[in-house]
C-alpha cells in the first residue's frame, strides 16, 4: 500500500436534533477537507457519484474547485455512472479539470451502483434494453475513451469562419496523459479482466459480486490478480494502478470509541442486482491492531492505493482527525509514501 486517500459519498440532509447539512455545506466542506488532507500528505481525495439522491452528483465543478485550492493531492471519482453521461461532454470536462489540476485527475468510471429511482438515466435522455443499463455504460465509455485519446470525432467544415480545414477534429481541450489516469470500477472478476485488456486502471470497492465462501479480501485479491494478468497478456506498457476501498477507523480518543467502538464486524453476504455478493468488513480498532489487521488483508496489500470510506456527515475536523490518525499511526507500517515525499 503505497498511497491512501478518502472516498466520500457526500451525504447531506437532516442530521438530527434540528440540525441540517445543506448541499452547499457539503460541497464547501469537501473543499476544506481536501485542503487539510493535502497539508497532511494524504495522496488522494475521491468522491462517489449518485443521482437523484442527497449525495454528490455532479463531480466536475467540485473537482475543479478542489484542484484550484490544493497543490499535490490526487483528485477523482469512484465512480462516475456512465449511463447518465454525454461521453463527449464528459471528455471535455475531464480534460479541463486535468489541466486545471496540472495532471492530478484520477477519474473512476463504470456502470455505477443501484439507484434510488427506477432507470433514472432515461430521465437524462438515454435508453437501454438492458434492465441495468450495462450496455449503455459500455457504449458511452467507448466514445469517451476514443475522445480523451485524441481521436478525431467530427469532420471539419472547410467553410467554417473559425479555421475550417479538412479531416477529423478531436475534442478540445485535450490533456496529454489523462487516458493513463482513467480507472474502471469493477465488481466482478470478468469486468476486472476486461479493464485490464482495455488498458484501464482498476478500482475495486467494498464488495465483489462473487460469494463462494472464501473471505472477501481473498476474492478481491484474485480479482486484482486476474486484472493484472489480463493487462500483461494484452501487451500494455507500464504498470497499472489498483485501488481498493475499506471502512477503517483508528480508535485513539473517547469520541472515536463512541462512534466506532462497536463497528468491527466480519464479511457480509448480500444481494445486489439480483445476485449474491460478498461485502467487506469494517476495521475499527487501536492503531497498532489496525496495522496488523490490514497487513493481513490480501487485497489491501496487493493494491497500491487504499481509499478510506469516510463519514462526511461528521464534519471536516473529525474526518481530518481520522486521516491524521491513519497517516501517523497506521499507514507507515503498510508501506505508505506521503504526497510530500513523491
């Protein structure tokens, strides 16, 4: 585990006791958190994307603001639901954010997760014969992938007063190197292998869509192995990035104990999209215990990046406390390199 960051759902709404966290509060707090994490040396800050919910939904304005307020930290998504996206507009936005950040964007994309509405992407103007929209996501990805690679997309107009010419015109702006920093959020071994063949990086979350009795971390480590094997067999150059997500809470204060002292639990088995899935456990313990537990997590130690899922509703100060505790007392034992040392 060379790098770590946070993954936030960006929940907002009632907090209890008459308190309310607004969408504006959530966005400003996300920017403040990114600044604090950048100063602490954390490597990345990543945001979930969920439409029709009181969560982060339109990540590009937020990522641009984070880019403008930070210097070193990687910023990205985990993941953009491609069923909802105009792929060429997404390519333009991603390139713009990457240029603003001087090449710090790590854009995670995929089919997305189950929604709070039925076929919500149809309300955005996209239709699919697949009840889950998986074919739509792959179709949108194919065009997005071509566009960020600089391929000509539209025929130039020789009579245009703005330059004209002949041949095919690429999407602008274009950011060199962005394509090497696109991640695919994979829940299954087959999807991970497809990502490796395609030349993407791999984002693996807190669940896998397999359930054969083996522990979650072993199933996820196998997924990672298959991804890397597919990458090599396809002949891609370089080394792909791999991230995994975990709920990790170092308990160093009475407040930590109050919130998370009883959160430690084993793997879970559940159902998602009509199939059985294995869900990863929550890690909550004293820092030295956490370091030992995570060192035994096969997927955490196989990946280069660990994303800590954080309770954004608890505010900036508490989440910076979690990050600082992890950075000081847990991460060094796992092989971590601060963004200040990169």
